[in-house]
C-alpha cells in the first residue's frame, strides 16, 4: 500500500508505482469532479480549478 499523501516516491519501486497509478488517476478524476461540484455550491464560476481554493 502507498500512502497517497506521501510525496517522496523514491522509496517505492517503479512496479509499485505503476500498479497504483490507475487508482491515483481515478482518485484525481473524482477529486476534480467533487471540486467542481463544491465550486457550484459556493457560487464560484469559471474554468480555473484553483479559483475555488482562493476564497
């Protein structure tokens, strides 16, 4: 298992990283979708995904 908040990927083998990459891509897609939904609730407009976090 790889901690998703771990930024030092050097401690993992390329095979381990390749194995979790599809799951991390899916998580990123879900996170982007959730941020867009949250921005809609907050009334943040525009295509800039960072805009919602600037509030």
